[in-house]
């Protein structure tokens, strides 16, 4: 554990309990009962989900028509796609658990299809499980920016600086993307925001006939969930926040991106140990010792910085930023370590020979959702020199991410201010929140979750998990199994029986 992690852990757990701590029962509602009818015209007609969603047998889908703009409820409508897996133990059912996806841009229906059976078994049928494709996503009404294919490549949409740290090309691209979204996105793009997702979730609650919802939010979904709990405290039963970002209302998405630089540094030692393990074959072993892996990766990336994005025939090739992006993505899960280690070894051993590479392109609709939410939620700084200074400083402090997390994005050129002020999370509200958080999360680092914990005050308890990767509850147990099993046990006891640790807890 490095010094930053140890300091953060000390702040979080200065009076933390061990995992055998005494517990308390959360004073939340008993089984949810039917609420008055939902919004006028809203209804849910359930039918079997489309085959391409796959997942658990018995999962049902429905469409809900909701206002494009809640300030004009009788105006144009959007379709929100909803799915449900009903309790298989009606006698044990206490209400509805809303599974809130991450992103922005994640599909809740896909998440429920993948995880529904596991979640229903873990909670003993205590809930009907419900999720949604947020507006713009999956089966819900889409938005679009009409972006050029080149702008949809992940290393372009996420603004990686040039090899020398220059952001000039990023500024040009960010302006072009913002202009395209302004021309082509229309009112639908403008409606993409955390505030509207909160409204949509409450409309689903009403359409379901529930007075209260329990919620499990993951990643960006934790901010949606916390905003719902802050806005509608009397409509929440049990609230689980899994892999949480800093809720600072002055930064929101900009702050989440910036925190990824430190998160990658926290997580990288796990990858380094894997990539230096003597058990690895020569295609995956980057160095003889874990402490040497970082130097090799950085050296390979610097060498690739000299490579053009295409060869003479126009075929894409591996570049330094494409390698850095692949590394950052791989840190989310140990299961991805092998692919990126093989990529590093291939590039290291290739000499001056170009390394072929298939870039990742986002669909235009997915890019629109991400940009719409992070740019509509909060106004971004307009000063271009401030971005250049931030990139130069971040490149020195965090060379693995090379300044990308603090770089200029299309939001700097977004024409409109937020339609709603970001929600400020406060200690006012029921004490019915449990947070579960990996210590070495590359996307929502532990230090950011501490800010949410501080903001919630006595409303929350926090379970820190001595594990790496993004996503803590019901995650893979291939590594760090004792810590993950401990976290699953505590989170399940909370959802199923309303039992929380009586203090913040570390699962070792």
C-alpha cells in the first residue's frame, strides 16, 4: 500500500470497526406498499424482454413515456426502457430494488440481465429487481451528435495530449465536437442530465405503484442514486452506493475524470505484480520484478509516441496514447490484464516494426449520452490556458495517464449552462445508506468516495474493501477473495435485513 492509499485509509477508518463489529438495524420502512397512481398517462405493460438482452429467464421489459422536459409535462415525450425480474419468493418480498447503471451511458437493462439471478439469490427474493436504460441509452429514446468517425475513437473522444504535452489538437477537436452536438443534438441532447435521470427514476417508482424504492447504484450510478436520496429522502428504503465518486457539485463529471489519474496510480501495482509473476509465459511477462514494470510500460509508450496513427497504407497502428488508453481500461478488472500485458510485450519486442491495432470507436449515440450528461450537469471552465497548465502539472505527477484526465473536453465549448443546479449531498436525511468501495479503484478512487462519505455524515456507513478494480458488490472473486466475500456479506445483510456495521469497516 502506498502512502496516498494509507493516508486515505487513515482518514476513512480512523475509528473504523473490524469486520466482526457489532451491527445495527437500519430504521427504514417495512415492506413497501402501493402508492397513489403515477404520473398522468404513465403505465407499464410488461412483456418478455428481447432475446438480444439475454440474461435470466423471466425478466420482463416495458416502455414508459415520460416528458422530454419536465417543465413542460404536456410537451414532447421520450421513451424510457425498463426491465424487471420479480421476486421468486413472494412471502419474503419487501419492495422494489432499483439497479442504477454507471456510465454515463451504461444500460441498466443489460446489467439486470447479467446480474439479476445472482442479485435475487443473494437477497433471498426480498425484492422485485427493476432497472432502466437511461434516456439516450439502449432501448430508450436516443440522442446523437453526428460526429465524424475519427472523433468517435476513444483516444480522441477522451482528450489525450500530444507526445510533447501540447493540447492544441485537443482544443480544435473539442470545439468541433461541441459544434456538431449543438447543431445536431437538439432538445433530446439537452435533456440528458443527472437531474432528469433522477426524475425518470421517480416516475418509474410512481408507475410501479411503490411508495419507496431501495436502490443499488454503481459508479456514475452512485451519484444518480445519492442525488435521488437527497432529493426524495422520504421515498428511499435502503440505499447501496457501490464504487463512488466525489460529489463536489462545482465539478461533478470534470472531477470524476480528474480523479482517474490518481486512481490509475493506486491500481497499477496490482497489474505490475501480475505482469512480473514468474508463472507468466513470455508473451505476458513484462519484467522480472514488479517494481520494474512501470518503467517498461512508460518507455514503450514513449517509443510509440513517435509512431503515426496509420501506416503508409492507411491501416491503424498502435500509438503511445492508444497503449495508455488500453492500460487504463484494463485496470478495471484483473480479467483484462492478460490482453494489455501481451500488447506491451509485443510493442516492446517489435523494435521499429509497426504494431497493428484495432482502435475502439464509440457509437455516436453513446458518445452523445456521455457528452450530454457531463456537459449539461455543470459548466466547465472556458479558459484554455488553465487546461494547458493542468495538463502539464498532471503529466509530471501521473505519467501513466499523461494529462488526459484534466484535459480540455467539448464541455469547455458547450453553449448552454446547466438547466438544473447540481445536487449538493448533505447529512440531512434518513440514515439508510451503505457505501462499499475498493481501496484500489482506478475509475472512482477511494479518496473520492471519502468525499461522499464525508458529505453524507451519519446517514451512511462505509465498507472499504482491500481489493483492486472497479465495482465492489457481487464482483469477481478470482482475486482478493476474503475481502470481497466480506464485502458481499455486509452489503447483502444490509439489503436483505437492513443490518449495517455500526461504524466504517475495512474488509481485509
